[in-house]
C-alpha cells in the first residue's frame, strides 16, 4: 500500500508517472510504502534509482539502525519498539532521505503514522515545505512511539515486584528472564539508534542548520529511552534479587517448621525403637488381621494428612 503526501494533499493511488513528474519538478513529497510488492520494488529501482544494496536491505529486513550516504540521498534504518501483551517486538523502518523527497518503507502497519497523516492533511503546505522537516516529523513520530512501550514495561516490572513479594513462583522467574532478555535487545537497538541520530545531527549541521534543532530534539528522546532501558535493567536485576531472597526465606521457614516437627518426634522414635513396643498387654490385643489392617490404614492416613498439610502451606 502506498500513500503520497505533497503540498496539494495526500493520495493513496500512486502511479510511477506521478512520482517521476514530482521528481522532475523537484517538488517536496513523502511517499510511504507499506508491505511492498514487486511493483513497489520496481518503483524504487527504476523511478528513484536507489542503490541495489538498499533494496536488498528492504527485502531481507533484520538490519541494524544505521545511516548510509549514497549519491543524492541518505539511507536510514530506524526501529520502533512495541509491546504486545508482555512480549516486546521491533518494527523495522527504512527511510530514503533526499533534498526534495522522503520515502519510507516498512513491512508492518505503523499506528503512529495515522496521527501524523492527520496532521499533514490539516496543513499540507506548511508540513511539506521542506524534505528535512518531513523527515523530522516521521522520525519523531517513530521514536516517540517507543516511550509508550517503555512506560508500560516499567509499570509491569513494578507490578511484578509486588507479586513476587506476595507469592513468588516459577512463572514469575520465567517472566523475569524474558524481560531481561528483551531489555538487552532494546539496549542494543537503542544504542545503535543513538549513534545513528548523533551522526544525523552532525550531517544536518553541515547541510541544513535550520532543522538541526529538530533532529537534536529526536536525539534527546533517544538518549532518554536509552537511559530508561538502563533503569529497566537495574529494576529487573533488583526484581530477580527480590525473587531469590523471597524463595530463600520461604525455604528457610519451611525447613524450620519441618525441623520442629522432626524434633518433636525424635524422642518418640528413639523410645519406640529402643523398646520395640513389645508390651504383653499391647501384643495380646493386636494379634488379629483386623488389627493389622487398622494399623496400615492409620499409617496411610497419617501420610496423606501430612501431604495435604504441606501442600496447603506451600512446602511442596
């Protein structure tokens, strides 16, 4: 699906001839391509004449945040961090940034573009006055989306810590491990993205000082997100320590209770073992099979009762 934004408005039915005409007239526009097909790749290759290495990056995905310079344009890869339930995902976006146009390519729908599209539609003349300003709007929209995922993760970690203090279980440990792994991945992506935006600020200082302040604003957001992920890693490490301490304390209490029970029965076990319980009065009354059956039943009942009691106390 394609969406074209120009000073005259936006259009979802885009022909290659229309794009070629805009390129010839050097008019500022933004072309957004979602889930590209063969026709879209042909448009990028034949009409825009983008380098084949960038086309391969778009096709194969799984890139890292980067900023590569080519003849007449810059190719950038930007990631959006999203949260689906408790699972962290990364949406990859490819941007072709030129003096008169911006082309964005992404496989998955980007919800943050909906609000941006409304903003551009309200005032297309002012927003499409410069390609660098359009680039700032798009990058700012993508970067700010990550804040929502990070805030939700921060609340989830706080809630998980409270749950661990109330009743620690193995499911929480598995969730903590997954969140720590996600935090490492987010830190890796945001670290590379921070370096990429730092380079973008440097390039804007050399080419277009007017939009440098806008790019610095986006760069500051990346720095905040990187610091937030570092804080999340510390929180997750603290939550893991709380889990281990809680489990250890609960184990100590369980061992203490079982030690008390074993201590109570220790002298009784010693006495019965020493005397063998071979009292004449007792032996004369347990000589039938019925008495033997009652004895086995009492032993089985005592074992079952202890198992139920230990289960309810959470010892087993």
